[in-house]
C-alpha cells in the first residue's frame, strides 16, 4: 500500500500537479474490509504529509459507532485525519452530511474559494442529526454493535464450517461479511447468486471487494441477536439453494 502511495505522489509531482490529499475509508469498506492492524496507515500518512498533502477520512460507512470498538474508523486504525466527512447514517435516513476540520484549514479554504449551499445548516436536518446522536448514546448502540457483531461473526463462522465456499469471515461491530472462493478462484458469480437468493427471501445485502466476491452485511445499529439468527438461517437456506442448482 505504501509503495502505491509513493508511486502516485511521484507521478503527480512529475506531471506538475503535486499532491493535494489522500481521501480514504478507514475501514476499506468497498475493498472488502480486509483485517488491518492498528497503525497500518501510519507510514502512508507520513509520506502524504511530507509531500504536502492532507489526510481525509471518509466516515460515511464506518462512523457513528458502527464498528463497536470506536465511534470512528480512523480511531480504530489509530490515526488523526485533517478532514473528516460524514453522511448517510448521520440522521438515520434524513438527508444530511457534514465536514469536520481544523480552523486553519477552513480559513485557508474560505480565502481561496467562495462556497454557498442552499440547504446547508437548515434546522430540520440539524434536528434530525442531533436526535440520531442522542439515540446512539442513550440506547448504547455502539456497545450493541460490538456485542451483536461478535455474535454474528461466531454464527457466520459456524456457517463457514458447513460450506467450503466460505473462505473467510471478517468484520467489526455491525459491519461484517463473508468472502467466497471456488478453491483458488474468486467466486464472484456465486456471490451475486447469493445476493439475489437472499433478496428473494427479503434480506438485502451486496457484494464488495476487487473481485466482488465478498458479501457485505451492514445492518442497522439496532440489530439484535434474534436478527442475527434470522440472517444466518436465511443465508443457510440461500447457500443450500445456489450450491445445489
């Protein structure tokens, strides 16, 4: 990963552009959320900042306590970004987003650009976002994500013991999934069949990863142990269907 960052910086400099920023999902969600050690990005961050770039953490998917152990994905990975972007779950479905940064960065931006947003800071969206934060805290949804997520990983691992096509079970909190393989080959076709079979059974999930062979499961933060049992029961039935066709 570091080598790729250094190569990109060199190419940008050679082309006369220079480096502006590295924007990254700290959970690498769309890449299939690989299991990463704390500090994984440290050397890459040093390289980016040495080249004059900023670090932008996109918390749209992993943020707001979903990962169970921390409120934010960048906390879990152990780095402090210069800018944080938020959205989607921020108001539990109501359209709202936000950007968080240091005063000096915002001042520099304001000096260089004139920014206007028709709907920015409207009180309805602000109230919805505030209410969502209150529910997350009052109902201990971060802890719920941790506990129910661990239960889900255990149940999915039991399913992996039953089906050889499940090559890996991984995730954190209420953001988890399974990687599917046909021996040494990426089971992208099987993953899509599973998505459709689950959908017919009224359970929605999707595929992620470079080869679209990882089933992405990102349920609401109020997900319960009973919901996990139903999820795994339906997934078991779906595997039986698609593998026997």
